[in-house]
C-alpha cells in the first residue's frame, strides 16, 4: 500500500479532506448487500477540473484488448489505468494533475476509510478484527462506456474487497446509465465471482443513478450482484459514460506494478 501523502498541493489536499469527510458520513445499506451511494464526492471546482483533464482518447484501450474478456459487448468499454505507464504520455497539465490525484486517492487514508465503512462485513470475511486484516492493494481505472455496452449481473472476482464507482457526467440528464443492483430469481443463488450472468435470471433491485459527482460503493461477497444494462445509441450520443472505478484487492498481483510484492 502507498504511504500517506505528505506533499500534496492545496487543491489536492482539500479534495482529500473533502472526500474522506464524504466517505465517513456515508450511510451503509445492507439490503440486498452492503452498499452506499453519496453525492458531492469532490469539491465542485475539483470535480470540474477532473472532467476537464480526463485522459485524452488515445490513452484508453478496449477492454477486449487488455483483458481476458472477449465478448463483443466488452469491446464497447474503453479503459485507462491510473498508473504512470498509462499516463506518462499525457500532456503535462493532465499528467501532473492525475499524478497528484493518484498520490492521495491510492493512499492509505482512502483505503482505510473505504474499508472501515464495511467493518462488520469485512470482519466476517477475514475472520479477524480490523488490526489483523491482511494487506490490501488499491487500484483505479478510468472507464468510458459506449453504445451497446452492457455487463450482466456478477458479484466481482474473489480477490476484490471493495468496489467504488465514481460517476463523472456533465449533468444529471442520463441517470438511467447508472449501475444496477440485482437479486437472483432463484432463491439462495450465489456465485463466488467467476461468471457474468444473463439479465433474464435476475430482478433489478434498484439502480445507483448516474449523477454528477456521485459515487456508488459496495463490499464484494457472493451476493453482490450488479451490472450495467445496455446503453442505447441515443444515450451514448448525448454523453459518454465516464467513470473512475476504485478497487481494493487482497491479492498483490491485482495491484499496480509498483505496489506488487515478490510473493
């Protein structure tokens, strides 16, 4: 894990403090699995800078080109990792902003605040109190979803601990592009996180609406069913579905390379 940032500029320090305050005030709902939804995630001026300085289009790669998934709909998802080797070629203003952002966003304070929200659930997962939890490893990805993208109900891979989706639209006119939470029609059905399933076998429980400066977060378990329903051409033509996905893993091989251990 990264150390607590010590040399942030005032803009980023203010963003860190604001973000931690919003996380700490989040209400966790335990139905159908532990999750939260918050707005005003970043200071308004910082949020606008984030949108203005998103990586240039050439920094993004298709999910099917960089991952193991090869289904056609997944080629409609473009992604760029919040890591130097992905961002070093960006124009200086963008590169410098996101380097400063990553210093605090992937730091210990955000990891600890994110996990503390789900303390009762994680104590059961790890079978221990907080001070004895294993080392964990944060990662973040810029995502951009285009027309015809969808991902069916799934619970996330077993090594994932916490998942937070930070929405980055310019307005609130496309709330239907949010992340859906599902419950299986077959009572008691669960999955460790190795497959994506068909929508027809699930009921939408609710949607975390795609709103400006909002975040949807949840803890991974065998019932944390979520997905993105098909994005139609009309919606995609109005706005890209820009998201920063923040993930905490308990497997060092899922971490950015500079945080990986030799084990």
